[in-house]
């Protein structure tokens, strides 16, 4: 990436840092930069009625598909997102794990896990929310726990 030039401008009036890329074409180098920026993005935009709320990833406890709506749960609130579950999963990145076909959880927010029925486990988060870990995702969750 030696052909890439970087310029940083400091402006005290800017509340949230943003990146602008000037290029004459989208090439492999630019795609790599975009991928790295996307992986490192620390915010998730969600809907609260007509308002768009910006959440830090660390605030998110769980993302769950409920009927046709994608819900984002924080400590004491829930929000809607227009994105698909897999898109949010990609955006969340490390620190989050898919535990069922319908849910991702923040691994730092897990309070306890207990056996449920037919090889499924019930997971409780630190905010009191619960979700089931399906058999398909249980091996990777157990590996994470070291059991």
C-alpha cells in the first residue's frame, strides 16, 4: 500500500471522526482499506421511532430477529434495525457470537448458561435477557468457554 497517501486534519469542531477517500478507481488496495475500516467501525446505527440512534458496539447486549424485525438490545432499551441479521453480524465482528439462527450476543455480557431441553442451552445476559443457544452453535460457544 505504498502508493496510498494519508492526510489527517484536526478540527476541534468535529464531534465524530470520519474518513473520505479520493481515488480515480476502486481497486484491490481501496477495497482492502474499506474492509479494514468496516471491521474497525465501533458504531451501529439503529432506529428509535423516526430517530436514528448511534450505539457503540460495547453497549449492545444482543441482536435478535423477532418475526420480521431485527431488534438490538442494550442494557435497558431495545431498538430496531433495517439491516439483515448477517449484515449486523458482520458489522459487530469479534466479541460477538452467533448462538442461533436468529441471534448474536455480546460475549462480555453473558451472565450464566444452563442446560435446557434436547441439547439446547439457555443463556442469560447481564441485563436479564435470555436466549437459547441452539445445538448447531453450541460447540463453538463451549469452545469459547473452554469446556
